[in-house]
C-alpha cells in the first residue's frame, strides 16, 4: 500500500527487485518533472494523494491469539495482549507486529485493498480506531433474543408501512398528510457522510417503499446525475 512508500536507490531496485528495469523504464517514460502522477491526481500531496494512506474501511481482521469479539472487549484489551511490540530495541520487535487488518483505502478501489499490521498503523499515526469500531458493529452477530426483537420490529414496520402505502389502505387527506410528513422526515435526516435527501429523492424512496409493501416489482429510471444511487 501507499503506507509503505519509501525512497530507494536505483541500484538497489535493480539488484533486489525482479523486473525493476521494466518498472523504471515505465516511470521515466510517463513521469513529468520527476513525478508520476499529475497535480490533479496528487491532490495536495507531493507525490500522491494523501487520502491513499487514510483508512476507508476495515474489511477483515486476522490474529493467531485471542481476538476481542466486541468493541467493549477491544477497549479493555492492551497492545501487549494483541502481540504488539512498539519498542524498537526489544528483542521481540520483529515478531511483535500484532493483528492484521484487510484495509480498503480512501480514494482507491477495493481491488487495491491490502493487509496491514496493526503496529504499522500505530507507528504511522493512522487513525484507524473509528473504522475498527465500525467493523465490530457491522460484523456483530445478534443473539437469539436480539434476532427475535429485530424480526418483531421489522414485522411491525412492514404493517405500519402497509397502512400508509398499501393499495387497499383507505384513501384520505390524513393519509396524504402522513405521506408528506414521512417524506419531510427523510429530507430532514442528516446521514453519517453529512448528506441529506432532496425532495425528489425522498419521493423516489416513498415510491420504492410503496411498491415493496404491495409486492410489486419496479425500476426507477430518470436522467443521469439526479441521485438514484444513495
């Protein structure tokens, strides 16, 4: 990953890296003023976009020892328990790399995800903890009781939705007001990325939901760039 970018001599590359001559030839053919990426591609970076070293998502974790199963257990776990050795003078430093995370980097495709040692992230002062917490939340497996509660909530929400959007639900001015309030609530919601829905997007979601509760297949089609992908 870009986290491990470093300056190396041409002689060392040719001596230690297979096909280094081909890589160097490609670089010198494409580089402008000694830099491969354009200023637009580099964003504010000297050689590449700094976002390439920002964790976008943790996709998986790997550890030979006992791994915390929840975020609460994570907070109660020390680096030593995770096999992390930060003291470069320690005889265990080489082996003390800790867990591995499969990371999707900001600004890069999933195909460029990479496995990284947790210690490398710590030493590079990469802020990965919020993404690790999100990983625990995504991968949490509900207990039998939690699953029953989730199913009960889903069934109740479906019944309430049918009362509002069902084809056989009574037509009234009150129902129209409820639909309008529902769309307004969608537009007022601010999502984790800071975005919110436009009026026609809220109307589209309402239309999708109405078709869903009535078990009717549908396709939403309009001009490109109007926000069908949410």
